[in-house]
């Protein structure tokens, strides 16, 4: 079962699952996908029995491929009871997730479930659950009550320690139930459910109408569920499964006891550079990531952030070569055929920049080093927030961020104002005047001198 059957799940998890069956000869696995809206199911998947096309774009792209591992699809918003029933079903052994960073409804101050979130509270009060964590917890509760066996919940979202995090959130939901429910459910979860962490990697842009037209032309059929992806894909998984699972290793997945190192490398090297390029690209009017990385100054900024700010603060997983990894990331970003937009990568910034950049910032500050390039990424994000109208800022915290903005658009006012957002920046970092000055320095260059100023400062500063 997969919660959050969006573009990535189709291009990654569904492909790995079908490849596992093809490579191992083991059959019988099928994914029930959960989308948020019924129209996605009705328009895209149900009419074609869950079949969909993966169109790889870029050097080394494989031919079009129709994938058949999705065998059913339900709407989590319009049919939440069906989601609960399917999680509780005996034939469900693995539940994978790609619900986006915001889908976890984390309280940034506690790192656990936001129990003040109105949707979470409504799920706790007994409605058919509409939040992902509520659906998972109620599904597992129904599973425990019907004596159904163990299950493994596998987060595939870009979050550090995503398995432990998901476990924390589901247990927090259980603990917030009335004691007569909380105690037996918590005990059952401990005994029957595991939450392995994973690192997932494949650049999968939002499918456009142009993509669908191109697939129709190539395939000879209209496939509304088609997805576009780069040829590269990787999956590193903690081997902690409570019941059966597809033999994903036969499809090239790596089972590792060091997923945390893989996650740190990917989030803080690849995703942080992705965000840097997204916000610099948006400031310079670059529509795609490949357009942004084609700007020499932005390429240099991404390369130097990885080399000078990130690598000194992380321990790479055994066998991963730093120079090769960073060079490959920049080559992947430059793929002109992918069409990954700066707007999509720059979306939900309030949910991403902390995970991707702030450990690098604090690691350098603690070591007495200036996180020059990570500061550039954060300053570019701040300017994106300050210069994008609230109703056009694609971010779950758009209203909060805009409420924090000062009347003046001056860097010296905007930077402290956004550093004051406790849901993103902790008080200690916000008090670091040297860091604030660095942010103001970069913000001023972007805002006052634009691309020419950035070129001068990045290439010669
Ligand atoms: P998408 O927008 O195509 O799909 C997102 C899915 O999450 C949809 O099914 C949607 O219904 C569901 N969702 C969104 N908000 C939710 C919420 N508040 N509660 C429950 N479900 C919610 O996005 P895509 O490309 O599939 O990416 C999803 C996630 O996959 C990303 O946020 C990231 O964590 C992970 N990922 C994405 C990659 C990519 O390149 N697209 C690569 C690596 C990881
Ligand atoms: C991107 C990621 O949209 C974004 O935030 O940085 O989805 C990125 O494409 C993947 O993590 C690559 O594996």
C-alpha cells in the first residue's frame, strides 16, 4: 500500500516494486495507491487498471515503459474509511509513504506530532481520519483489534531519520487517544509495527500537459497518469521489516545499517543545492533547474556550498566518493530534458530549508567557520518569500511568513523578521549577529545588484 500516490511514488516506488518482481521471479505484490483527491483516481488510474507510463528524459533514458505494479487506487480525502480498512487488511504487509514534508504535521518546536493542528485533533476525536498520520494510526488500531498480523511502515519522504520520525508521530497520535485506547494500541505498535528509515533519490518533476501530449505521441495512447523522470534512481533502506516485503534488492535497492549517513549526504548535498539553485534561479528569472545551473555563478555557488560548507560537517557513507557524488549531482541538475522547475523545487520552502541547510549552518558556526554558501541559499529563500505575494507563495506557512514581514523591504529589516520565525529558526541562531549580517549581505546583493552583483560576488568575492 502507498500513501501519497504522486509523481515520485509512480516513478520510484512502483518501478522498484515491479523491477523486484521481474528480477526475482517473485510475484504477487501489488500496490494500492492512496491519493488525496478522487479525481486523480477517477481520471488517471481507475480507467486504465492502475497502469501508467514512465517517460525517462535525459542522456541514457530508457524507452517509454508501462508499469503495472499499481493494482488499485483510493481517495484518502473522499474515502478515508477505505484507507483505514486497507491498512487493516491481512494482505497489506508494507505501507510506503510519500506525503510531502508538510504531510507529517510536525510541531517544529517539539519535533513530534502537532497536537494543536485542527485536522489532527479532529482525527483524534474520532472522525474518519483525513490526516496521513491519523489514517495510519487508525488503520493500525483497526488492525490490532481484528488480530491481523504485523506490518511495516516505510517513509520515502525527504526527511532525516524518516522512519524514526514516522514512528514518533504515529506513537504520539496513539498516546493522545483516551487511555483505554492509547495503552493497548501503543503496546500493539511496539510488538507488531516497524518503521525503517530510507533514502530515496530520483528527480521527478510535476507532470505537465506537454509531458502528457509527448507521451501520447510516443505511446499512441492518452495516459493521464504518466510521469516524467531522470534515468537515475536510488533507494537505500534500513532492513527492519516486521512482515514480508518485495525483494527490492533484486531491483538494485541497497539495504544498509547506515541509512542516516546516506540521508544526510543526500539531503544536505543534493537537496540543499537543489534549493539554492531554485531560489537563485527564481531571483534571476530561470524557469528550470537546468537553466539555473547553466549560469556559471550559480553552478559555482552550488559546487562550493557542497565542498566548503557541507562536506566538512557530514560523514559520508562508506564507499561514497565525495567528488564523484557532487559532480554527478551537478550533472543531473543540468539535464536539459527533464524540465524540473525552480518553482516546484522552491515550493514548500518553510518545510525544506531547515532540514536541508540549518544543520550545515550550525555545524560550521560551531566550528568557527562562516557558512558562506548555505547563507546564500537562505538569503535567496528569504528574498523569494519577501518578493512573492502571499497568495502566490506555494508554502503551507505562507500566511505566517508574510505576517512576519516588515513594512519595509530592506534587507536589514526582512532578515531579522524571518529569522524570528520560530517554526524554522531557533532563537540561538537568530541571535547570531554575524550570521544575520552574512544573510543581509547576500540579500542586499540579490535585491540591489541582481545577477551581475551575484556573478561578481560569487566569482570574485
Ligand atoms: P506530488 O505532489 O506529485 O505528490 C504528493 C503526494 O502527497 C500526493 O499524492 C498528495 O495527495 C500527497 N499529499 C500532499 N500533501 C499531503 C498531506 N498534507 N497529507 C497527506 N498526503 C499529502 O509530489 P511528488 O513529486 O510525488 O513528491 C512527494 C514527496 O516525495 C516529496 O515531498 C519528497 O518528500 C519525496 N521525493 C520526491 C522526489 C521528486 O523529485 N519529486 C524525489 C525524492 C523524494
Ligand atoms: C526536490 C526533490 O522538489 C524538491 O524539493 O529537491 O524532490 C528532489 O527532486 C529529490 O529529492 C531528488 O531525489
